[in-house]
């Protein structure tokens, strides 16, 4: 198992990001803990170090293409369905001034998130192990975030109901999507409008020709979301808007 971040450093050049020695060390520690904990329970099917650097760390950090420098300095971020910490933890390693909240309903994964936050000494990070349908009605979380992130959680038509209620008016929802992003946007158009938001742009994140198409779907919130949303647990997936 290699213990350097040379591949990640090279890839980050396209984002005009460079790793400090501490950040490089943090990513190495992150990978080591991910690899060790994955033996206890499934956090990810991607375990090769090069693949983790490319498909988890770098892919998470492509979010910077949708964000301005002020948000990356001290913005309030929420990562929904964080799993093993992607994209929130890589973003926090690179931009330690942001305030980060992670939501992960699976208890074991949430335990890992708390562990990695403590291991890396990350400050201004909160972890919630609860369903987003419930937490979105908590007054301390609802309409509280500058940027809401999600990666690989659900189809966009479902995902907007789980993300937009957490976002401030004037804030952004940024989600990773694959080759069918345009189709998902079309399917989700009614839900996006009903939740008081609109599509701002779809930003390609591929760095090599021939790789599967990936993009960031960026949604802007224009109006407060009706208090009826999100609906009770499971309904956004069973009966998307």
C-alpha cells in the first residue's frame, strides 16, 4: 500500500489546488483509517489507494468548481448521506475554515465519521446519525446552510426534497451526478420549482477524455421551502415530487 499523495497532488493541479504537507498527511491518515475500518464493515467498495485518491478524494474536491472563495473560507456546509465522509471530509481537509455538518443515518458509518473527525483533529464539524427527512424539520438546521452537498445518494427528483429545505434562501445545493444528469434535471423540474429553487448550471468535472461523464448540478434557492417538505421518512423515495 503506497503512502503518498502524489497522484492526488497531480490531479488537483487542474483545480488550481495544492496540498500542504499537513493536508497530504491528513489524506494519508484518512485512507489508512478507511482501509482499516472497512475490514469491520462496508464503507466503500473502492479500496485501492490510487482509486481512492481519484474516485473519492479528487472527485469530492471538484465541488470547488461551483463555489467562490468566500464560501470556501468560512461558509456553512452540510453533507447529506455522507457515508465514509465524501465529499465533506476532503473539503474540510482542504478548507479548514468552513463549518461542516455531516448527516449519515447508518449508525456504523456515523461512528466512523466521528472517529475520523477526532483522528484528524478537525474543528467545527458536527455529525448527525438520523434521517434527513426528520432533521430538515429541526429549526436549528432548516434553512441554515450556505451550501448543501450530496454525492450518490438518490435520483435528483428525490434528492432535491432531502437537500433544499436545509439551504438558506440565496444558498446553493451542489450534487454530483453522472452521465444522465440532463435527464435527471428534466425529471426533477417540478420538484425543484415546488421547493422554491431553480437549476443554475451543470458543471463538467471530467479531467480526461474518454472517462464516464460526470458533472456538478448546481441548484439555487430563491424562496423559503414550504413547511410540508420534506415529507415523512421514505416518502421522497417512494413517491418523488
